[in-house]
């Protein structure tokens, strides 16, 4: 018989060692420290077998470099180990609940990954003759049809590379429409609770940005908006559901008022997950809205991108949509590019990206949409909203919900840090959540709420997962209210303690430099 | 539904907890005009994994993928062999399903990777600093032109005619709304890049000069005289690299005097993917860093003094500065940056040099052989892994006929510059390490047949 537990430890023997013991390596069993590539790599190490090539004959126009680029390499086993070790220092939706408000961290189905890697999609050049890419164009077209139908809109621009790029697309279409009408309107109105990309995008397109106030219940102040509308206002940017987690009840009235004043309505669709399959933004008078495929349609966030931000457009803005786009002509799919635009699409505002957009994200999003279907997507929205309301009503006795009386929330529950002990703030509760095994919620956004905590559980979470999370937040809220000093030290169990962000910004170190003593020795 | 954990009884219990009689009660704020009973009409219902896989696989088979045939396309997207470990590692859930590293204590994996990536890009481009990536090369190029406006307080950009026409289009789209003046032209089929024309176009109002290196026809312009001329007039030199593998063999743009270097990182680790997602590279001199767009990762220490990494200099960015931000960008191409980082780690400087030499040798072999096809002329006197041929007839239909013969034979200039009669016979041919002698022979034979 083999002895599995060879060290022979039995519970009655008690703890073998304390937390204070340091190790030779700095590692703690499965918690492994990993140096930088530049500290372990060698210039002559490689994980790729390539032949030596004779360079007697070159056609480099006299610009051949004298020596290889100073880039250390690693063999394949070292590479696999380096990145595997790094990966284990990340939290991820695969590990647990990720309630980052407005970011919609939902499960990323692996079928999406498998489909995106089919050689017929992944190993295809964007400039191949269209006769050899009919299936890829069919994917773009099929996804476009879904997006138009789900939103009740006339057209969709598929090429924007991310949400903020989609905002840019929508505002360029609005600006092009005004230009075509001979109007030089110069102002875009943005609610003060808007995401920072909204005013940045408007400014990037050359607009002046003015704030629209909110009502005490956390929605756009319709009366104030109507007062401000006038011949200089090109349009409004409204997030709906909004960043306070509420549906803009007056959305149709807002759209009608803006249209009557000669403007257009841009809707930030970051929170579309709350209403997908249930509400069509087109019914509310929206002229343009981006859809973050990496939120609502489950393409992976990848540690900060790539995103994908198709923009649905009303009939009024459709003629100005960017190039290229896919059109079905009989049984065939064609790409409308610069040369064919004149016949089909003369008013286009132009091209936003080099090729056709985030194809790898289109295949994933379409796979997800087909999996859910119209009925499943509706259930997605309903479960996402139900989960958020469950979190809201399970925590509103220990945390202040500033808009808790404004009706049901949509996809996310918003709290403030009111009631925390002197010197304790949202950041402390957030860092405490890390020790409890969760990614923190969105913190200090929206700016209109003091110490905002924005929690979006998404439809991915089971009731049991929510109950455990709620328990953890309740416990942390109690600690913050009584001012438990231990909470200030959190996180204790993460790969790193709180990091000095001020130092990083004051003396920026943005790439690796060899240690000074090593340089002196050379 | 396989992705939804709530059971019907969970939902009943939870609705009771929130005080709602039914799910519809949670949507009472939606105006009646937008309320839909039941699934939105005209769309199919949910499907099994097997059914979806069958549908997607069928569509994928209606494409001719690059691996199936002799393949010679480039013009801003290049087919290189990607080691198997790259795709394996980027699919680790901790990388794939993480968010932007806003909570650095539990995102050191992504942050350290970005710090390594920034260091690699800076060294490859010969610059002091690089950011954590942009959407793609074309958008990075426009961001560089915007940045030059902020640095120089001037708004006239001179574009080399060797700049990728899609990059020019993207810049033109934006400049129409920002008021920047762009000086641009289409290339001609000459052996050398348009260095003299570019230098002559620089004046005191010029904010920047934008030069692709190697350019759209595959020519390698010497950046030094352009840098000198730009600097003499207070303008910046922006170099654009669409094929970073080239820098394994030719001198870096930073070394030749470029102030900002941007590029498309797709050719390392990312794959073709029919045009996206790709990877915008962005690097510059240190003195301009506070005008740089995009995310930056920086080194710092934690409360115990251990080294760690955070996103930094965010006072440039939209979530702090709102309408005064350097850019509206709110994302990078994180996972593509990881693929690039891993591929370059596997190569190392030595491996990159070998890969580049191999590419150049394959390209010389192909150019030599194709120039022997009757009526075909090689335009370039210099090139890396891509060159331009002048055919005796319009190239676009030739490409289609070659595709019928299962040869993907390059990118016609007619596609890139529609309506331009001077360029219609031009064909841009890229030759990487994935191209075999048999592929070159098959291409040459088919070309001869199609041209006959």
C-alpha cells in the first residue's frame, strides 16, 4: 500500500509553521513570483527553430541593421512557464463573480473561441478577392441583420473597433448629416453622469460639450434639457439604461424634443445587456447607438481588449455610415468600398479603420447570438436585471442606495459610501472584496454619487454565487461602518498589497532598464 | 439554456425577495411604445452547441483560407507562422476573461505582460517609450497625427505617397472634422520612395511628416534626410511600420530620427483574421510622453515594498480629463498585445533576425522568378518581404483568374487605388517564411498562363 500523506501530518499535531516564515525563493507554494522577461531571457535563447540564411545578397537599400534588436528570448518550456505563472496573478470571470458595473463581465462561452479559430475565418486575408471570402462576408451580414432586428434600427456600421470608437462613428455620422444639411451646430449635450468617453468623443469630433443635469432620482432632467435645446445643439449623448443603473423613462420624450429642435440622439449602448431581446432602442427614437460586442454578446475582454463596437443607425443617419460595409446582391455578398460607394453610398463620411472591423469578434458574437436565439437573449436581459435587483434589495439595509427609491434598477445596483466610519471609503470595501476572493465592483463612478459602488452581477451568476457575494459585501460593509482598522490593510492575500500609484505617475518607469550596477560594470 | 444558471424556482424566490410580482414589474420604467411581449419577432430561437457549430463551420467552408493555397497577400496584413504555444497561452482563462487591470493587486499578470510588451515595442522601434497598444495601425497613425498637432501647435500633416491608402483614408475621415490639413498623393510606379517630394512639401506650418517604412509598394525609404528636414522646420517625423518583422533586419525608425513610431503589430502572434482584431503599436520620444494617447503601464512598489505594476499617467485619459483628454480611446488590444509579446519572446532578438532574413531571402527568390514571367517588371530597387510588379495588363482581373486557379497572388493596386489608371497594372506581392519554392513556381506558372 502506498502512503499518500508521506509527511504523516495529522490534525492533532497542529500548525506546522506560521505565516511569518519567509522562503528562500519568495514563493509561497502555488503563489509563485515571476521575474520580468528581461531578467530571465537571453539574446541567443529562442523557442522557434529557424534556419540560418545567407545574407550576401540583400536589397535593403543600405539600411540593414548592424546587430539584432536587443530582445531577450526564451525556449518554449520557459515561455510556457513564464506566461502560465503570470496568468495566475490575474483575477478573471473564469475564476469567479466579477461585478464590475457597466463592464458586463459575463461568461465567455468556449464554443465562441472554437468557431473563431476555424481556418476559414482565422486564416483569411482582408484583401482576398471577395469570391474567396463569401462565407466571412456572410457572417458579417448575418450578424448585422441580428443587430438591426434586435435594436429596430435601419442600418449598422460594423467596422468600429471598440465602444468609444463606435461613439466616434455615431458622432461623425451626426456631424456629416448636419454638414449635408448646411447646418453648423456646434454643441453636444451630455449628462453629467456619462462615461468619460462621451465628452472625449464629442470633443475629438470638434464639438463643444455641455452638461445636462440629472434629477434627484438619477435620471436626465427633461425640463432642463428642453430649455437648453436650440439651433446650436447638434445632438445629445444619453446612456440608457443609464450609469446609475436606471432606465431613462422619458427617453421617447427626450428623443422627440431633440428631433423637434433639429438635433440627433446618440445612445451609449454600453448597458444594452439589460434590455437585449426585450426593448428595441429604435422604438425610443434613437438615431445612433454602439453595441459593445465584448459586453452584451460575450466576446472576451482579454485583459483590456480587443473590443468591438458596431453602431446601429436610424434611417436619417444611415446614408452617412462609414465604409466598408457588406451588401447582399442576389446570392452573393459584396463589399462596398471607396470605388463602389459612389453608386451606392455617396454620402458616407469615409473610412474609420484599415479593413472591415473586428472579424474575430463577429464570429464569436454571432456564435453566442445563435446559441441564445431571440428567446434566450430576452432571458439574458431578464436574468441580468433580476440578479441586479436581488443584489440591490439584499444590500440596501447595510449600504446606502441613493436611487433605491427611484424604481427597479436595470442591470446594475448603485451604492454610496455614506455611513462609513471616518477615514473609510469605497476603496477599503473594494480592497476587502479582493481578500474575499472577488473582483471589486466599479468604484467612484458615476461621479454624481459620493464614493460610488456600481455592482453588475450579470446573468452569469447563480443564486448561490450571489448569496455568497452578498454575504461578503454585508460583512465588509459592517467593517467599514464600524471602522475596522484591519480593512485599511486589505488586500492581504493578493499577489500584491496596495500599490503606490502616485509614485508611478510622479516618476514614470514605462519600460525595463538594466540595473545601474550592471551598466556600470560594462 | 446552457449559459444561464438561474432555475425557474430561483427566479420565483428572487422575485419575491425584490418585491416584484413578475419579471415585467422590473421593466415598468420602459415606455409602452418599446415594450415587446415575448421574443422579438423575425428571429430564430435558441440552438444547441452542435447546431451552431454546424452552421458556422458551413460558412467557414465558403472561404478559401490562406493555408490551402499558394498565398502572397500583404499590404498591411501579413501571414506568418505562429508557434502553437502562443494560442494556447492566450486562451488561459486568467488572460482571456480578465478585464482592464484597474485593480492592480489582482491583475499583475496582465500588467507585467503589458510592461514587457511596452519594453519590446520601444526597443523594436528604437524609441524611449511605447504605450500598451491601440486598436490597429490605421487608428494609431491618426492618433500620432493628432499628437503631433498637440506637440507642435500646428495642424498641417505631410503624408508620404507610400503610406497605406486605408491609413490615408482614416486620417482624411478624421481631418475633415478636426480641421487638420493633410497633404497627400497617390504613389507612382517608381523604384524609389517619394523622399524628395515629401521634403519639398514641408513648410513652417507643418506639424508632422508621415512616412511608411517599408512603404505600401515595399520600398524602404531612408528616413534620415526626412527627419532632418522636418526638424529644421519644427515638425515631427512619424514613421509607420505595417510589417514589424522587417525591423529584425533593417534599422529602426527611431534610430533614423523618427519622433513618433506607430505600426500594425498583427504580423507577430495575431494572425490574419480577415482584418481584425489587430494591434496598434505606438511609441515616441520620452519628452512627448504626456501628450501620448492610450493606456500606459508603469512600475511601482506595493505596501510591502515589492515591485509591482499599475496603469499610470491617467491624467491624459478620458475617464479623468473627459473632453480635455488626449484621446477618446478607452481600450487597448490587450489580448493581441499578449500574443505579440509571447511570439516575440519565443523568437528573441536572434530569432527575429533569422525570421527576417528568411523572409527577405524568400522575397528575393520570388521577385527574381516572377520578373522572368514575360511582360512582368519588378518595380522596386529595394524591398524587405514585399515588392511591386507591373503586369502587362490590368492586375485586378488577373488576381481573380489566379484565385480561380487556387492561387492567392497578391493585392492589386487597382483594389487599393480604385479608378487610378496609372496604377491599375501594379501588383503588390508579399513573400513570408510560409511560402515554399513550390508555391513560387506555381504562382509564376499560373501568372504566365493567365497573362498569355
